[in-house]
């Protein structure tokens, strides 16, 4: 098994990981924290995929993909926090005026779980943010302790995986997901 993480510029591969089975379904497409709420509600069916296709053609693309061999197997959304709804969040604190980047969604396809892809995605997102000039990267994972997390709600990641990647607890939040509090974790990229 060879895991490689690359920028998410290939829309077909992004669709394979985060797109719906039916192209007309109005699923997240990892847009709910990327775009304003009004636009998120307006984009329905195929318009959601078309919007993501445009993001894949942009510089920088909307995140990174992990490949298990040649197969797209995982996704991580990463972008400047100022370009996300986290910039205006009342639940996730804004700590300073640094132009931080946010890593807010990690998805590994069924059949590829348990191979370390989430760790590779976090590392790849960190490298991606660093390569695009981010001084700091933040994540907002679940602080689940030893409790199991439903895979559907694990998209925010779990605290221990971010600690393993060198992130440190920077603040508590008032956000709760799947019954678990979320914490703000940070990695300073200026020191590495």
C-alpha cells in the first residue's frame, strides 16, 4: 500500500470521495463551512457539484486528497480561515489576527479506513497550508477521550490525531458535535 497526498485539483477524484452517489442529491460536498449559509442553502443538486468543480480549478484548490495506490481514498478540507464560515463563528473562538488556515473536514472512504489515511491527510493538509504561506493552521476536532465516535460525525477529526501531528490545544469552544465538545487545536508553521 502506497499512500500519497496531493492537492485536490482533480474534480473526478474529489467527487469519488465526497460526492453523492446520485449527482442530483443535495449533500454537503464539504461546502457547509466553506461558503456563506445563504449560498449553501441556494445550491441544490448538481449545482453543488458544479460549484466544487470550480473550486478544484482555483488556486489554491479546496483541500487535499489521499490516494491509496491510484485510488482516491480520502479528503481533507483546508483553506484560509478568513475564507470560511469559521471567520464569523460564535462557537469557535478567534484567537488573534494571524492569517490562520483552517482544517475542518477529514473523510476516508469505506474500504480504506484503518490504514492511517486520516494521519496522512492531516500531514498533507499541514504541508499544503505551509506551501501556501500559512503561518498557523487550526483544526476544531472532537475531544472524545476514549469514547467511540460515529464515523458519520467524525469528519471534524479527533483530538488525539491532531496531538499526534503536533497540534496543541489552544482554546475550548462552545461547539458540540455528536455529543462531544470540540476544541481549537493549533500548529505554528513558522517554527517548522
